[in-house]
C-alpha cells in the first residue's frame, strides 16, 4: 500500500494570487503549442523547455527522439517535460548529485514554477521519491491539480509571479538562486577553487603600446649593457694649484 502524500499548508502567497501588475521585461514569456504559427516557434518552445529543465542543454544532452515526437504531434508538451525529467542527463545532473530534499526543491521549482512552501512540503515529496522512485515522483507532480491548472498539457512550465509588490526588484531566477550542486557536492567536486596570483599583471591599451622604432622598445637592451669605463682619479684638493690650473684670460692691451 502506497503512503499518501503528507499534507502541508501553502504558506507562500506570491504564486497563488493573481497578478495585476503592468507587464514588463520581468514577466515570463509563455511558450505553448496552442499558438504556434511557424516551425521556428516550435524550435523556440523546445529550447524553452530545455532551459526550464536543464538550464542549458549541450548537443549530447538533447533528446532527439522526444523532439521528433513533439514536432509530429505524437506527444504533448507535458509528455515532453516528463521525458526530460526522466532522462539520464537530468538524473546525473540533479538526482545523483543532490539529496532527496534538494532534488525535490529543484523539481518543484522547475515543474510547478514556484519555491517550496516549507520544509514540510520537502519532507512530503521526499517520501514520495523514497517510496515510488523518480518516475512515480515525476508522474505525481505532473498529474497534480496545481500543474494542470497552471500549465495544462500544452504549455512549458515557467517561474510564476516573479514580480513582488513593494520591492524594487523581483525574485531571482531559480537557476541563480538554486545552484545545481549543493555545498556538500561542490566541496566534494573541488570547486570553487581559490587561485592566488603572485604576479601583478598590468594591461596597456593598444593605442598606448610602443610602436616600431620607439626608444622604449630598446630600454631593456640598453639596461643590459654594462660598459667598462675608467674610474675617476681621486686627487686631494690640497694638491691642486688653483693659480696654475684655472685658466687666466688676458684682456686686449693689458699686459
């Protein structure tokens, strides 16, 4: 008998209240198959799905079979999101390198488009991961009323209600606020590393760099020359006859 989902109270009001703010650049762009006009729109929708789930997909990370099914109409956007969440790339990048609590936080942010309400919600979904596995957890997220009401079968999930009233700036994007690795795995993988630079390097703009024939180009060569010269003779001032050594100039007509 499967353990039912632990009840938790929604404490965050930002994602559950309708917004009446004036749209601006912080408003998310919605990608949906309901309003596709050209093949390039489908390409943009697929890229948006990769950004939402993977943040960035390299060529080796792309799911070509799923893309082909989505383009031909064999699967919905919701099925495409399910395929990305169950892919080897997502498992290696998020599930294998995080605890269940951290993995739940990532999935709620990416799939439901909001932060977790509380630690109790993390525990509730972590129990689902432990008892039903990743597939059961993903299916339960995508089958939830919250996902179907906000995104349905044809819309790519996005971060909902990033604009907060009374603040100069809205919420940070999830990929910046929640790094892929937590502190334990970042230390285990050896990053970030602090590199101490002992040599001070200076940058000289191109217009200030010496041109051909500039004497500054030969300064190092001139400093490397060590010419041998005769040392000055040390003569005591007591032995100098100033009357004889100082030249005397006679005026004309004076003897």
